[in-house]
C-alpha cells in the first residue's frame, strides 16, 4: 500500500511527464492538444494538493480544476481561480467533439502562448503550495 507521500509523488511525477509533452505538441503546432495537456498538468498538481490536505489518499475522479482547488484546502488568488475555470474548457475538447471546432478557433499560436504563460505561473504557484 502506498503512503500519502508516495501518492503525492505519483501525481507530481505524472504532471512532470505531461509538462514535457506540452513542448513537443507546441513545436508540432498542435496548440489544442498542448493546452489539453496543460490542463492535465494543473489537474494532477491539484490532485497532489488534494491528497496532501485531505485524509483520503485518493482524490475525486473529476477534471474540474476549480472543484479540485476548492477541495484541496489551499488559499489561491482569485485570478488563478478564474484562470483555472477558463482552463477547464481545454479538457472538454478531448472528451466532447462538439467543443472541437470552437477550441480550434481559439487556439492560435499567439493565444496559446498567452495561455501557456499563465499555466506556467499557476503551475509554479501550486507546486510551491506542495512544499
């Protein structure tokens, strides 16, 4: 049976692997999927925080970043919470095809750059809360 720390490390390690995938997808001009993976990175860090700050070692099986952040029992700035709500749209793309066209229209190189900069900031903020 895994310890709490091993569960946390699992989520962090998995998010780091996904973080590397983002760069490959971006270089291939696959902006939609780079943002899909950006959502995964943040989701997994949120799940690590959830495990750290809750008794149970198994976070809820949800993809909603705002829900995870609120239940991870951490203080987070409103602008980060608003961005997490926005970032939720990119996990829908991989699961529901009716979102696909809308997302492809949004994901220009310039817009993707802006979003990924915010993801980097949120990622650093959340990783700092794990220490």
